[in-house]
C-alpha cells in the first residue's frame, strides 16, 4: 500500500537502517544519501521516508512530502557547494524512463557539465 513500508523495497530498507547508506541529510519526512553508482562527481538521492512507487504517486498522495523532497534536494545542492556551478534534479518515473527502484526519489547531480538533452 502506498505510504506504507514495503518489505521488498531497497529504499524502505535504507530508511529503516536494515541496509547501510552514506546519509548526507535527513529531515522528518526525507532521507538523502549518496548513490552507490554515481553518474556525476556529486550524485545524491533524496527520498521520502514513506513509500510511494514514483514521483507522480507521491505528488498525488502527499503533496507536502513531494515538496519536502524538492526542498531537500536544493539543500543537498547547497551543502555540496553546487549552487554556483549548477546542478540537475532528476525524477525518473517508470522503467522506460530509467527508474530501477520503485520508491519515489530525486537524483541530485552536479560537479560536471550537464548536456541537454541528456545522453
């Protein structure tokens, strides 16, 4: 059920501490940690602590938590000193868009040039 922890979800297990992660920020509703397969010098994932399968489901069910994820992504960028050089926030929704973990999450990417369209 949306919002409830899922026993088979990697990110839910990170939230509970069952799987270790390098945590960089935590709020009441979000957790931010370094991606284990970084695609840029800075690559941090920001997730809601509650389980939603993707960003669209999160926004529909809990707009406040969706806003919290975006706010925390901006704070991660500031903490990582990316605000002067620029950064990208990516929310993949669905396998066809590259989503591999079906728990809503935002990627904060920076520290290198970002091309458009992404390659």
